[in-house]
C-alpha cells in the first residue's frame, strides 16, 4: 500500500465558493468513486461552516488532480420527502443495469437512513427513495444481480458510543427486487473485540475477482483511552454467496500515520470509501496485476489516495 505523494489530494482550499450554502468550506472527505467516460469521478462529502453537509462532484483525467464542480449535487424528487433531512453524506457509487446508482446516508429525526439516487451523466441526479426503515449506515450495492435480486452490504446501528452517535459491529447482507425495499438476509462479519476492527462498516463497492468479491471495510479501535482510531481492512467474500467470508486479513491495510490523518476535525481517522480498479478481463473479473486507487477520508477533513494492486489486496485479505 502506498500513499500518493500529493496527499492530501483534496482539501477545503479546493472547494469553490458556491453561494449561499458553501462559502469558505470547512472540510471535504469520504468520497465515492467511479470511472466514467475515461474520467475519474469523485462524489465528495463537503461541510460548510454551519456544519451542513452537501455532495459535490469532482473530476480528473489522471485520478490524482481533481477539479471540483461549482454547483452542489441536487437530487430531483428529494423535495417530496416529508420528514426533515438534516444531512446526506458518504455516497457510494455502483454501476449496474446500465446506470450509476448512488447510495448514501441520510440523517433523519432520531436515526440514519439509506437514500438512493441515480444518474446517467453525473450532471443531473434523480432521487429514487429512502431504502431503509431501521437505523443503518454504510450501505453499498453489489455491481451485479444474484438470481434476479439486488444485494447490498449495510451496517445496522446497534451500538451506542459513549458521548457519540450509534454505530455498529456487524455488517449484514440484504436483498431487494427493486432497490427500494430491502430485507436483511444474514450477517456477514462482525467486529473483533480488543483488536483494530472492533466496530466495522463497508467501504467502497465490492470488486469481482476470480478469488472472490474483494471487500474493503473500515474498522474502529475503541479500546484506547484518548480516541477511537479508524482504519481500513480487506476481506474476500464468496462469489455466489457474499454472506460467506472466504478470507479476512488479520492486519489493517491503512491506519492514521500522517499529520493530515492524525489531526483534523475528527483525529485519527482513515475512512476508505471509494475505489477504482483499472483493468478487468473479458469476463468482468479484475486482473490481478491491475492498479487500484483507494480514496479515503482523512481526519474527516481532507481526501487521501492510496495506490495498490488487486494481487496485493488479495494477499492482505489472506494474511493471518
């Protein structure tokens, strides 16, 4: 794993002033990522000085140097939601059925819900609906159907953090016929108490490899007296039944070490949320030698970039 030499690749200084909501932005972090028409696209979580959260698009020709749009992402149809929406954030992007779907967290009254949007061009966006009833977060949709059903990973919020929000220590697999109504199928993996991933949640969209679905996730070490420590890890899920874990790395692949990861709005955070794989074979499997770009939030303040390969990630997933 190698941090890009230009890290952090996006900071508050890269965010244009957008009147009236986004003037002198406070932070940018936790991006979803996808490659579209030869361009690298990030869907950024950006916060203003009122601690309001918005989504913005950024585009790059090389995956490193990004230009941020001078307009906020607005979802047509979201105005019809009757409940109050406080924030939308942490979008993950999945290409399936010939369209690009964005699943994101929505802070509502008393809980976090998962919202779903869709775009065909990353210029206009449509809101498809709220896709969860219970308090849940870290939703990510698989890029293909299984026996005619859509599958997603999510993390129900069942753990109350001291002095903080609810979190969770179990990732579950859910299924849906229409991507709106989802039913939890079974648990996939839980946190490992006393180690680096006590609390967990899925990161980027899973990637299909010949050895299984490559699944990047975040883990939180909560047993330190001063602060929780957010890190990144990797697992392999069965190709036909992704609730079955084939391999799960003993060690993290990313932890706060650099100043921009250690100090910021929330110290000690590396939060992987976007991943772009450069090469696939003719059957849709990621090539072992393919370059991989992993985008992550650093200290809830800026965006970092980690570079690796599919082969290296699989090796780390099998490390015991």
